[in-house]
């Protein structure tokens, strides 16, 4: 079969790497793809949000399955458009992808169906939002309602930080129309964990747990990023927590979406916090997380294409999904200055040596090819993932891989996978 994967980051490279292992697949296309992806798939110069061109390409090339990976095209309705033309597509339709596309929708859904989350208020007027935080407690969590590349969340330590955040989002429009409304939440404390789950509208099958490092610098300092590294499994998410989440969060969420006439089919990401009052939802994403995908998929034993087809056909309950009994750690190598200002176009060396390592996989996020060489083309450049028997061994091996790769102004955290919370 012929498969088209929409997107061009580290997540998409990991997805394509896994799809390429399926005996069912003869040809993979990626739109737009990146330098590393070009070694596994034919890259097509179509923007991930260009729905009309994507549908036309899928029709013209008789694509059997389209995997829509990023949030933007899902929220814009790419799956709907593909299905309308009779093309099989993996991912939620627009009316279900709203669970990520609108933080107001997701918070109101949780309130209506008693799914545990932080207390919150919604504002469409900056003055009213400022008056609210002035009377509140700190830290406070301020979120732009819409999509913001994983950066639309501000944790304000005091009123001055809250004021700047609200004005940046609502008045200065640093996230565009995504900041027309804000959600202001109580600040929860506790260890965080990410759990992705396959859903076919009725059945939900959680994947192995993971934990992301969002801050730019060691010891969780600096600005929030799209993710500087991740590991799987979480050191704290055990069978007791998994049962609690299944009963109180995962199943109720899927049932709630179905009850609202928005059945969720695809990958649902649960961003969770283990508080003193039980596990609570921080956020939902309507797709594979990035960089969580780079540590979760290397642990998957079952054919990913088989799983995607079971989701599309709503027969997930009949498929047994198996995982390796191991651990994975991914260290993101970023351009110096990310997530603010950074330069690109630097040659990347050392990748050839890593191709001979069975236990290390390098997923490209922001690269392109230039005269047969890989060069940097984004903020997050590479995700160096190692798989081993346990987290400590995987962490050691991942950093050995990082030490073999070089490019000018390279920045990476040195404490990925250490923290227990």
C-alpha cells in the first residue's frame, strides 16, 4: 500500500520510521517532510495546512492511507476533506480535533462530564482578565485559547508577569487569533506525565507513559519550548495510577466526546498532573505528542499500520497492542538561541557513524539537505533517541549519541531523564 504522512518534524520522522517497518507498506510519501525523512520517504513540497493540494496529491497518486500528524491541519479539517473524497485518513475530524484547538471547549467538556482538571475562568476582555488575576493567587496559569505551537501557556509568578502575559496574548497578539480568549487556571503542583492513547471513537487503548522536558535549560529553567527531550516510561506512573486514569479520565473523555456527537478517532494525548488530590488533566492534544512520539514508538511491537487501520475501521477492541519491556530516552539537539532567535544553515556532522548503532535512532526535526549534506533548518534540529533495558542505561546511551553529532551553536539539555517527577 501507499501511505502519505502529513508534516515535517521529529514526530513525523518517528512515525514514518515506524510505518516503514510494516510489511504492508510499499511506498511512503511525506508532505512536506525534512532532510532525515527523505531517506525513508519521498518528500513532496506541500505545506501541511494546504488541504486542497494535499487532497489532490492523495487522489492523483492513489494513496491508500493518509496519516495527518500535526495539530493545525487536523483542526482545519484535513481528515474531513480527505474522507469526503473517499480517501482513508488517520486522525480526528475537525469537530473532534477541537479538543486541542480550543482550550475553552476542552475545559468546559471536563467540567460538564466531571473529568478532573484545574479550576478555571474564561475571558475575552483583557481588562476583565487583569481584574481577575489582580484578586487571585499566584502562581497563576494563563493559556491562549487556540493553537500556539505548544508555547501558548504562561505560568505567572506574580501580577506583573500575569499582566505582561495577558497583554501579550490578548492585545499584542503574539499568538495571533489564538489569543482572542484566554483561560486562567489555578496552579496545580505535582509530577507531570504524558499518556498517548489510540482511540476509535468507542474504544481507548493507552500507550506506554512518557515524560517531557519543556523548559529550554537544565533544572527546568528558561522559556517553555516545544520540548527539549523526553523519556519513557515515567518513573512514577504505575499500574495504580494507570487504573485511576483509565477509570476517571481516559474512558470518560472518549465517552464524553461521543456523547457530544464528536467521536474521537486517532491519537488522543493526555497531559496529566499527579496532584495530592488525584491525577488531573492539564491539557489534551488531538495527535501524537512531539517529542513523546520519539520515545513511545520505538517501544511499540505491534505494526503501526495495523493499528491505524483498526482505528479507522472502529475495531480497536479486537486488536492486541504489544510493547517492548524496555525504556527510551530522547535528547533534543536545538539551535543556539531557541526558542527565541537562532541561526540556521549549519552543516551537521557525525550522523553517518550513528547509522551503525542498533540502539540509537536519530529523528530529524529541523533539517534539510544541501548538496548531499544535512544542514540545520529549524529551532529543534534533531532528537537523539536511545533504547535500552532501563532508563539509566538509555539515558547514558542517548548522550553518547549526542556526543557524536556536531553543528555550530548546538544547544541541548544535559539532564534529560534524570528527574523522577
